[in-house]
C-alpha cells in the first residue's frame, strides 16, 4: 500500500484530439495532494499525433504515454488499471493546466505548470563534485567468476595512488536489481562511498548484481544466499590482486547486503572486518510487517487502515514462513490476498501484484531468515550503523536485536546515527517519498564514521602481523 499514485505500472491511456489553443508540447510539473511530484513531457510527431512521457521521481517510476488527448484548451488522461484520471482546463491567467486528479472515488486538485528539462533534473552535488575534481585513485573495470553460480560478475575496482598493497573492501548491495553504484532515485551512494574510501587509502570493489547491467547470471531466481555467494567470489577475486593486502580485506553491506556481510564473515575466518548499514536484526517476517506499516503511515494512510494492513500482513507472512516449500508458500499467499480483496481489505487488482512478489523464492527465503545466529558467529571486528529515521529497517526494532546478538563480541561497535534515513541521507521524516528530493546522496556523518572505523581497524590488523 503506497501513496495515491503507488504502483504506477499501468499504461497511460488517452484519446486523440484536435490541436490545442495553447501549445501543450514540452515539460510540465505538478504535485498531487501536496506531496507527490508528477512530471509530464508532451510532444507532437510529424504525423500530428501527440506523444508523452510521465515520471514520478519519488517512486522511481517512468512510463511512455501510449495515447494522448489535447483538446481546445483541455487536457485529459486516465490510468485505467488504477481507476485514476486527470482532467484539466487551460488557465491563461495562471499559465497552467488547472484540474482534478481522481482515483478510487477520491478527488484532489492538480495544477500542471510549464517547466524545462534542466529544472526537472535532480541536483546531486556529491556526484557532481566527484566528476569535477581530480581523482587520487585509479578506477579499473574488472570481471570475476563465481564458480558456484556459473557466471561472471562485472565491476569497478578503485585503487589508491601510492605504494600498496592496500586494505580493501567489497561493497554489497541492498535488495532489488541494482548496479555497482547502487543507483536509486538518481543517487549513486556506492560511487560516493567508493570515492570517499579510496581517497583515504582503501581499495574498493563494487559490482553489478547478477543479471544486472554487465553481470551474468539470473537475478529473478536468486535468493540472499545466492547473493552471498557472489560476495564471496568478490572477496576471492580481491585476494588475487597484487594491489590488495589479502590480510586486510573486509565486506560492507547495505540493507540486505548488511545481512550478507555477516554471512560471508561467518564462513571466512580470514576476512578482516565487517560493516553493516541499515541491516535487519530481526527475522524478515517481523521486519516486513513493521516496514510496510511505517511506510503506509508515512504515506498518509489512516491509523485504522494501517492497523488492518498490519494484521493482514502478519497473517500472510506467518503462513509463508510456516511453509518450507517456496511454491506452496506462494500459493498460500495468493489465496489469502485474493480473499482479502474479495472482503474489501485490499483494493481491486492489488492481490495479483502482491501475490507475485510474495511468491518469489527471494521473498520466501527473506521472511524466514534469522540474522541473530549469523551475527553471533562473527568473530571479526564489526561496525553496525542504522539511521535514526530509517522507516525500512527501524533502528529501535533492529539495533536492539543486533546488540543482543553481539553482546559477547569484544570488537563490535553498534551505533544509531541521528537524523539519517534508510539510504543514510539526512532526512526530515525518513519517508521513502523524500529519497528522490533530498540532494545529499550519502551523509558526511555516515561517510566519516565508516571511513574512520575501517582505517582504525585495518591499522590495528597491520600492527599485529
């Protein structure tokens, strides 16, 4: 359950019409319910047919408009699969399309004002600074094999200038089909992190997830354990590089990657250190119930509806966890979702979309994963960081469990970083709708905390050789 435009994967359907008194071509922007930004671009082909594209940056969503109607000072379109639409009239006085957005019987004002591509481009000052300044490290395109998976992964290795061999770290992505920079909402946090660490004398390997961009393998069939196998292959690759000190290699993971890093460390005693960012400390089943509830509340859902959503998800996830066979667990989830839709607990069409996600092998394995036992088996120095305003992996819920799991570990550091969200940006509320609007890709506090701890840890490792 997301905001009023959540799940914008429907085709934008409109009817063709005559030319408009105002030229509708170009870029337009609006804001639904005072919170959700919408960008539209219209153009007219040589044959006179209108074409358009729609983007919702806060949801990382773009689609091509298939049909478009622009009438005499009138603009209208509809999202059939979401039971949504927009109708507007051109206001010469306001120099804007003034209309109403409707969805599922609700109506809110929507005003589209003219803008341009440059104004719509997100500002990413950290990435711009990296592109502008002289690097103090070399960046090498690399490829390495994962024999267990039977594929080759592609990545970038940044190596500091000067006399090596250098300490090194493998960056492990969060969930989703992400690339080596963990690109999301126009941000490239792994690029920013690699730049920061390599400027301090630490080599960094980041790679495209299996089945993504230049990496081989099949993403859709992989579980967290499969992604852990890819991370292990990355560590093995670094150990064979002459620029890298094989005794001072660590793994840093964000979100799901923060589950993977301890898994790799628990199976590899030669690994030098572990860093987790926004990583779960409780079973996936419990985390997902809370994550969805916090997300829907942040999107403005009434408390009564949030409570119903929580109870439904609690029941569905418990049923999935109780069934060890992924396919049968998916069938259970689908039947429960369909029943909830019939009972009016879910809006029409929601059950099929949710069932598709809940039936995946990855989701089944994630809900059943218990981070505690893995964390207790880690013997290497470990740094655990969560953001105070993280609504996806809430600090209050997860750091307590992590502290309990690591209470006997003499070299564990567990911290909550103030005002940071799940992406470790400085945030106002932590809601996912803020991710795209925040210009900061990775907070200096997070960068400095990670960099200082790794440098101190690898210095201690070198002194005891």
